[in-house]
């Protein structure tokens, strides 16, 4: 029986390249492709694939909410995340959101098959430092911070990125579907975790540390 896959990436050339690669492997079948979060979730809901390969950045939005939704609502579909970022500051939030694998786009043609095969065997596929932190969490130990961002939750990283883009509290609230008060609470928690004293320092930190938007 073929292992089925859904590909979610906002760059058609990336999706087609991955589809061509995966179709060349006996036993793998790409059943759907999507270019945004909504269509990606619809594809998973319709096809219930074994694997969903999801780009961490879909347009200007982190795909953490999509990863979380799939992990909780469709637990038989394993998520492998692909990203232009290789460091643990981005891989770890993806893991905490529910992804079981993480591959750098720079090496995707060489590593995506290993990642998918590993995840299908029930073995997570992450950078070593992320694996170590996840193991510490499973043992009830404090995770070793790999960067200051490692202390933040996936939602906090998403909000921090939008702060760096210059979005107002109300604009962030509208984008994530929460109240302005909730956004303010997140901002307060982010400042506390990062040791920042005011919003100016928060904006500066985001600009220096969270330049996530891919070059198009």
C-alpha cells in the first residue's frame, strides 16, 4: 500500500519539485498540493494522508496554527516541516506545535526522504539540539535554551514576529483571531521571558532576531 502525502507550500515551484521527487520513489503517492493554510487543512481533511509536508512560512504567516490543528485533529497524519531556517529557534517551536520532522529547504532534496522515512517509522527527525531539548522535556527536565527565542511558545514567536513587522496590537489581534487584551498579555510575557524592559526594546529585539519573511 502506498504512503500518501499532502504538500503545503506557497511556492508552486517548491511543491512541484517535491512532488516530482516523491513520485519517483516507489510506495509514495502525493495525493494533494496546497498553497495556503486553509487549502492545506482542507486537503488533509479530505485525504487523511500519512504525511503532510508543510512549509513553516506560508505567505507572511507562520504555519504553527496549521501544524497544531493537524496534530490534534488528525493525529494519524504526521507533519514534516520544511523551512529556509536551519536553527533551533524555528525548529523547536515547530516540534512543540506537533511536527514530527523538520528539514532545511537548502538541503530538502537530500534530506526530505530520510525525514519522511524516519517519521513513518515513528522516529522524529530534528536537528540534534532540538532532539536533546525534547528529550529533556519528556523527562520533566528544563530544556536547555538554544537561543533566547527557545524560551517562547509558538504563539509568542508568531506575535513577536508581527511586532517586528510594525503591526499594532489591534492588527495582531485581528490576524490571530484573539482580543487585543490577549495580545497585550502575550507581549508582557514575551518581555518578561526575554528580559526586556519596554516595547521599544521588544521591537528592536524582534527586528534583530526574527527576520523570518522569505526573499521572493
